[in-house]
């Protein structure tokens, strides 16, 4: 008997007025994969991500994470359920340090309620120490220790993508959605980012990746899902995607 999928997307549809951006998308992802989601500009990929992450509410369909429904939940509840995402354009707090940005992530910290700082100062301090230790470990893993005290707004494009990954890891998600991790990243930092993704995957983390860098997708992602005009054109192996007539037509044959 096969294991239940970690993420199950069934018939998800998202409309904006008369325009259907995501049209009855359905696929399952098993735990431990690095899956790729590709398609031409305007295919609906980021809208699907926004819907999965709770930024948009689906008009139809369902999303289940580890057997539990998450469609329609607000973003912080989706995150608490175990699904976290990065953005194509990173969104850190620019005037806060790298370390402070990562430490901001955990939900429900007792220090968020101001009276605990008066009546439970020891517990607040202990929780903050633990968060700092965890954040520093993650920052070291992501190769950002040298800049952990720098303002996030001063980082390069590649460093910002690594900071996005660090912030996601601080939430300890079951599945990570990466939106265009290669965009704006120089080749050396791209190698580092790919290595981190593969190392995390080897530790058991599951990924769903939107990416226009076909060389990257074809080298590390399987399965691969292809979208066009809001619909799922293909789901399967990288080698199969290179030969599928509908995929080649969507990309005008421009696949490696």
C-alpha cells in the first residue's frame, strides 16, 4: 500500500473576474521530493503558490497537507500547518539585521504579549535565547554568518535569497515553496543555493519550486509539473517533459 501524499491539490481554481488564472489544477506530491513547477510567463504559477500559501482563497477545489485541509486558511495558519514559501522578490525587514529577520519568524512567542515582559521576564528571556541559538544555526547553514549583523537591505540578490530560505527554515515546515530561487542570483551563489536545497532534501525536506532556469529544473527536480493558461499540461519526469508535444509547444521547443 503506497503512502498518502504529503500535499494533495484537487481541482483548485482561482478567478479574477472573468479571467481564470488557475483552472482546475490537480496533482499530488509525496514527501521527500524536489518538485518543479514550470510554464510560460502568465501561466498561473505564482497565483497557484499564493493560493496554496493562503494569500488568495481558491474559488473551487481543495488543498490537503499531510491529510489535513488547508484551503481557505489565512497565511499564518497555513504556515503553522507546515507549508512555507519564499517570494520571487525577497521581502525582509530591510532596516533589521539578518539575525533579527530570522528571529522574527516563530509564531506565538510569549514576548509578543507585552505583559509577559513584566510578569514572566525569565521565560521571555529563555525563549529569546533559544530562538537566537536556532536562528544562528540556520544562518550558519545558509552561509550568512559573516553578514548576520548587517541590515537586510544591504544584502546582494543572492544573499537575500539565502535569507529567505533561512527565514522559511526557522518555521520548520513540512514543505517549502520556492518562487524563482535563481532570479537575480549570480552563478557562484546559485551553486550555493542549489547545494543547500539538495542538502535539505537529503535531510527529508520537501520542495515545490517555480523556476524559469530550465537547466536548474531539469537537473534537480522530479517530478515536474508544467502549467499553461492556468491548466496542468504535464506531470512526470524531466526526460518525459523534454519529449512531450504539449510541453514543447508551450515553450516553442525551448527546453534543454
